[in-house]
C-alpha cells in the first residue's frame, strides 16, 4: 500500500466518522444531552435498586456506581454499534475498493467523540465533589483509559470481522454484553462480593480490571494493580490482533460473502 | 504515459449462498473468462440478465477478486466503476455522501470538497444537497450518484447500465457528461442492454452467457449475432407461450 492510498483511506475514515457524528446529533431533539443522560439515567436506576432498595453498604456508592457505569458504557456502546459495521456495509463493498477495517474504526472514532466530553464532565465532578483530592496518582487515569480504549477497539474490530461469517453472532453480542455487565463489578465490589476462588474469573474480564483500577485512583487515592492492568491490556491487544488478522486475511472474501 | 493492459486468464467468480439452516451452496457467476483489454480500447459487454456482466465489471474495478484464474494489470491502470447501486448512507446529507463517495474512490478531501458545487450543479439538486438522502426520490439519488461518479478521472472507465438515468432532459446532460468522461478516459468497458449504445460507443464486444464467454470480437459482427440470437430466442419463447396457452 502506498502513502497516497493511506492518506486517502485516512481522509475517508475521518470524514465518515465526522459526518456520521453530525448526522446522529441532528437525529434527536436533545442532541448531545443524551450522551450525559445515558450514564446518569443508568446511575439513577442502579442507585435506586442497589443503593436504596437493597441498601448497599458500599461507601461513596454514587461515585462507586458512576465510575463503573462511565467505564462500562464506552465498551458496551462501541462494541454493540460496531457489531454490524462490516456486514451492514454491503453496498460499499459492491461499489468501492474499501478496507473492511474502515467501518469498525469509524464507529470507534464516532463513539470516542461522544465519550470524551462525558469523561471530562465526570472527572470534573469527581475532582470537585470526590472523596480524595486531585493528586499525582490521578495520572494513572491515562494508562487505565488507554487499556480500556485498547479493549474497546480490539473487541469492536474482532466482533465486526466475525459477523459476516457468523451472522448469528450479531444476536449473541447483546446477550454477551449483558452477561459482562453483571460480571464487571459495576454495582458491587469484586473483592467483597465475590468468593476469592471466583475472582480470577471476574478479573478475566478487562472491563472489571479497568473499573477496579479507576476506583482505586478516584475513590481510594491509590495506584491501581499494574499487573492486572497489563493482563487486561494483553487481552485487548490479543483481540485487536485477531480482528486485524481477520479483516486483512479475508479482505477479498467479504465482498463475496456480503453479496449473498 | 505508461501503456496499460488488463488480462483476464480463466477468471472465475464464485459466490457462497446459504441454503437452509446449516448448509451453503455456491453460484458461479463467472467461469473460465479469458480476454484482454488494451490501452485505448472500448469494450462492450452484453448478455442476458444473470450472465455475469456486473460481476465482471466489479472484477475489473478491483472491487471483487476472482476465486479462480487471475487478472493481470500491466501498467497499473486506475479503474473507476460507475454504477447506480444504492451506495448512500440515508442519514447523511447528499453533500456528505457525495464527498464520501469521492474519498472512497481515491480522492483527497480537499479535492473532493472543491467539487461539491460542481456536483450540486450537475445533479440539479440545489438545496436538497444539504438534506439527508433519505428525503430523496430514487431519481434524485441516481442523479447524485452519477454526479459523484463522474468526478473521478480514471484510465479505465467501467459503466454499468448508467446511460438511462433521470428524466429526458437530465439524460441528455448525463449522456454528454458521460461522453466527455469517456473521451478523457483511455479505455472504456460498457455494460448495457441497449445494443445501440454499445454499437455507437464500443469497437469490440464481449458476449457473456451463463458466466462464460460466448463470443468476443468486432462490434458489428458480435452485435449482429446477438441480435439474431435474441430474435430466435423470442420466437422460441413465443411458440412455448402459445403451447402453454393452448
């Protein structure tokens, strides 16, 4: 691939993500307000159920919940949106020589653009109202979010690359996302709620690791577990490599599969 | 200027089709297709529906890759496929869709954005260009497709049933614009059911039947054979139709 082709592919990716983002903004009356309402409404629901009805003893429960929700929703929304990104672009493959990875990357960029303002508002609120002051420990947020981003990107591309061969996967993804929601420690503390012999299973979910790491920094004011974070990064990287191998190896197969 | 040549050697294209719950079959859209396209040549492709014409165009454009045989491109020609498939994102505006089409066709963003007003004027969409494509009629979407496709300056222009787009007035304008692009392109491959368009634009015809090359030769000779075959086929169908009726 020559430099010009790379630049053209980059131009197309950025433009596609930008105008899809604008189109989504214009689709709803409340526009970008939904990006903030989504985690807030989820927080409200979980707080009522677990904080009030079930009287969770977890200190700083609001912040505890919100940390989990903010980290989780990036993963859940992007992977769900990316699931059919290649399979649903049949018409593009019949008309243009387009790289399949363009489509999940476009979804990733679009959702990242929505997620960053939410994250900024969240950190601002925590800095003002949180239990621990802003400190150098907060610099750990950068690698934590980088690991989460790697997992989001990796699983998005991997799932998108597999769906054209297994369309049933598109039905399975929301079910798996739902299962992972309960296995990420969003509304419970893994250390206290899960038996030690089962904790390894929960921490095999990179989202659980990133949520725990974020809580360590923002609520407990301490460094996260870097070894576990490294393992989560390895899982995300593995998913990314598998996805990239799929979209590269089967680049010539997708147009014929999708043309069924 | 490098002379180019595209050689198809025993090219086949097989689609996988899911049948039933667990099984899949296949459909050979093309089988053992062998021909050359040289610099400066104008090739028409004819055949009945399902003969593999559009598949062959997509193979030449590089959108599809053959499942058997090979396509050799000497001189690395830039091929552009101009077809009127539904390529738009319904929630994006006509402007955004047109720019995206140009970007995916290999243009840089600055060049694509510079051509927006040209596309607006050619498609006669006016303010509609800034509205989502889902608000367009079929004709408007086709005019936009043609306007976007004509912005690319290829070495080989591949036309797939694009000569009858829009109303009568637009068709005249479209025909002139397509002819202008044809003149600027070094080679042309035209798929059309209108044999008169093929005869007027092409100097050679490739006749496909059931995915295979039935004939390949000068326009007059192949067009005459094809016309005779179509007439004979119609007579046979008419006879069978009478027998069914009786």
